[in-house]
């Protein structure tokens, strides 16, 4: 059976979890879900929080442990989407928020105030990107401040808010800002292909 639609998974990530919305370039919602990105017994933001209270060697080891867990969870999350959409959807990639530049080592990221505030989110995005690339999917990077406008332009919709209110009415909750951003990122990335 041939896939009858192409889709991209848009991601809106947070500390330790993410919303994944799969959409086509014409704006069709294909799948939505929340996934955990780290084991329950591990800290969600080790660069920013737990790592600040540990000696640097222990903090680095903790971040590495969280990163390994995040790699496993990223793979499981993308596998779950692929299984759910089956052969009816041909997933072409993922869309992730841009990552700011960070110092090269974990120790430097933990010590640098600006870096420790974003390093955990970058870690989760990079594990999702790695899991997508391992599946042969393209990785698209988006600017969360611009993606809503870009999606409106791509879809030719002037009132994107009304569009999403109607979509939420038709599909029911959950549907919040994370879903909107993830869907817009997926649509823009799918259309860019």
C-alpha cells in the first residue's frame, strides 16, 4: 500500500517533554501527541538546575545521563508517530526550533549563565534531530517568533487564530499554543520541501 500523504512532524519542546504535531503542506492535521523526552527518575533541566548544585565532574556526568535518556526517548517518540500514521502517511522530516550557539563542552555550558539557561532545550532538540536523521528524515529549523506568520502566508489564511479555533472545535482538546506552533512549523517545513 502506497502512502497517500506526505507529512512533517512539528515539535514544540519544553524541559523534558514535547508536543509533536504531524501535518501536511496543505495544512491537514495528521497526528498530534505529547511525548516525554527523559526518564521520570532523571532531572528535566540538569544544566540549569540540578547541575548547578553539584561539583562540576558530577554535573557533567548527570547531564550525560540525561542526554542518553533523551536520545532513547526521542527515538521512541518518533517511532510512536511513525507507527501511528502507518503507511497512510510518508513522514518526510521534523521541524525543530532553532538552537542558539553554545560553548562546546558540557562543563562550559554549566558554568556560563546564558548557556545554562538554554542548554537543556538545545540538548532535547538535538536528540530529536539525531533520531530523525537516523530514520532518514530531513531536519528543518524554525524561528518560533516567525513561524505563525509564515504558516498563514503558506496556507493563504489571513486569520490564523480563527482557523485554529475552528480546528480545535473539530478535533477537541488538547489544543494549545504548543500545538499551534508545532503545526505551523510542520506546515511551513512540508511546503518548503
